[in-house]
């Protein structure tokens, strides 16, 4: 791999899929040639208006469209809901247990080369990483753990609500409280990235004052053996 120029290793994916994983940094013939040369799973993110002829020529397949909502501090809509609260105090394994059940809409779950349990593991490990950095906020309803919110710097990364608390009008209040807490760290703008297939999440953030800024198409490719349980 020393001779590769356009492939950026993604060790956070490799640890879950047990094969080499990369992000391709350029939509050029030279870059895509490298994906033919080395075994592994590849991701490339491109402008929706880009010419994708080379991608299909080199075996890439469309996976998802990611939308980036952005919110200015002055635009955040604060929602109050009786009994809802947020805290950095929680039982680690209780949050991890919620993570096991909530992530079903993702490009890795949709990728036919990735076993579902590996896609699940990717998100659970991401939650663990954020826990270790103290970047998880627990969501409580009348003192009972209802979900969690993961962030880093000015980015909203993960939002998970326990099944028994969905559809009760709590998610807006939880998310607005967490965004406010994130703004209080000194940021003037927050951003997130949401699959176009996840309409519920898109509607949630729009209702809180986020505005859609841009979209990115995501393509995957597998060269060599598919991931399998070790």
C-alpha cells in the first residue's frame, strides 16, 4: 500500500469488517485504478452533479445520498417538554445497549457486501469511542434513560432513542436541549449529516432550525473477498 496515492485508510471501519478499508480521495482515473489494484472495501463521496461514468467502469455502486443540515446559534428552536432532561451522568452499558437496537438506516446496513451484524458493530464501537472521549449526552424522561446524543466539536454525530420512548413527542425536546448545550461550548454553528432515506431525522433537525446546506452522493466498492465473521 506504500505506493497508493489516493487511498486514505479508515481503521475505524477495518476493525469491524476485518478487511482493509479506504476512502478514495479523488474522482480520477488514477485514483480509481488504485481501487482495482488492492483488495479492500472502498468509499468515495462525490458531488451529485459529478460525472459518474468512471465509477461504474471501476465497479463502484451507489450507496446513499447524505444531506448536511446546518444551524446557526440564533436560529435554534428550543423545545420544552415536561420531564425531559439531559446529563453527562449515565451507566455506560445502558447507553451501549440502546445503541445495539437503534441504528438501522445507514449506508453500511444497505451495502449487500457487509453483514448486518458488522454494520451494527460499527455504530456500537462508534458510541464506545465517543463515551471514552466524554462526548455522549444521556437523555432522560422522568429520570429514566431514554436515549443518547453523540457529538464532537461542532458536529452532531449520533442520536439514539430507546424504542419505548419513540413517538411520544420527546425527541425534539431532547435534541434541542443537546444542541443548546453544544452551542454553549462556544460554537456559533452546528452541522450534521443525515441519509436522505432517514426522513424522520431530516424533519426533526429542520424543525429545530437547521437548514439544508448541501448533498453528497456516496458510492462503495469491494475488491477481493467480502467481509466475514472471524
